[in-house]
C-alpha cells in the first residue's frame, strides 16, 4: 500500500511545503517511514542537498539522523560522503564490523547506530542530493531493502528537482525585489539631497557614494539614514511591490 501511493505522497509534500527546508524535512520523514516498512526495523533518515554558490541544506526525520549525517562533515569520512562522491549506493551492514571509515563507524556505534545505507538522490547542474538511512539494528538493509530505497530515490528525484527549481526562481524574485527596493530608497535620498543642496542628480549621487565609501557601508544604508532624518521615521518609502 505504501509503495502504491508513493508518487502521490511525494507530490503532496511539495504542494504542502513552500519552504525548501520544510519540504526536505518532510521528505526525510517519509523516506524513514518507507524504509522502516520495507525492512521491518526502526529506520531514520537524513537528506542532504548541495547546490552551487549556496550552503548545503541538511534535513532529517529526527535530531539523531541529522547528527549522524552532520558527523561525517566533521570527520571528513563516512558512507554518505562516499555515496556523494561515487554517486553509488553505499551499505554498512554493521558499523562495529565494517573496516571502512573507522572514526565515523566508532562514533556511530557509540550512539547506538548499527547499520547505514546512503543512496544518491539527485545529480544535475542545479543540485546534488543524497538520502542516508540509519538503523539501530545490524544488517537492516538487505539487497531487497537497498533496491526499494533506490526506487524511492528515483521517484523522489523528480520532485526534489522541481523543488530546487522553484526555490531558485523564488530566490531570483526575492533578489530582484530587494534590488528594486534599494534602488527606490537611493533615488528618494538623491532627490532629498538635490532639493536641500540645490545640486544636480549626478552631484547628489556622487555625494551619497562618497559617504558610503568613507564610512565603508552600503549605499542603501546611507540612503535609509537620510530618509529617516528627513521624515523622522524608519525608511518606509522603499518599493512595496
């Protein structure tokens, strides 16, 4: 039943969460629930999304999964890092017996984690993502479980790709709106200086730029200070959309 409604549930997550981090957190919870149903064991999950020129986003079904995933960054080793590098699924059947990534395995075992499965989720020019599953049970992920989680990742990839593109478009819109607001504040401040100093627009703008450079603060901040002094209130004349 879980598998038959998987695509529908993935689409619902995207529709119900307009913040990327919230969507990824819900995705990790769904993935953990899915893996638990497939393995018959307790499983938690993390999702890591990396994209150009932005900080990576790490979401998880619970704090422990988030810690276990983030631990790999501090140690610079682990199955999740391996999966991200090779773009291949990585299985650790028992962290107390596996000779790879000894520091990570030891730390994970001390926290009661025994097996790990890391599955590539997405890899394209916009972003790369990985699902990492953790279980307190040894040998939780047999061949069938690995195949099932890979199917989950395949189906989720399209939804995650769409979420990334929506977030990118929203980010561009936010940047454009902020630029328009800044431009309006600067234009208003320039007009105030023109009226007060009886100078040209270019001379007023040059004065703003000089103050900005001398004080080493953004031109927008200088303009906002002028507006506050002019009307005695916080700059509210910015572009309102």
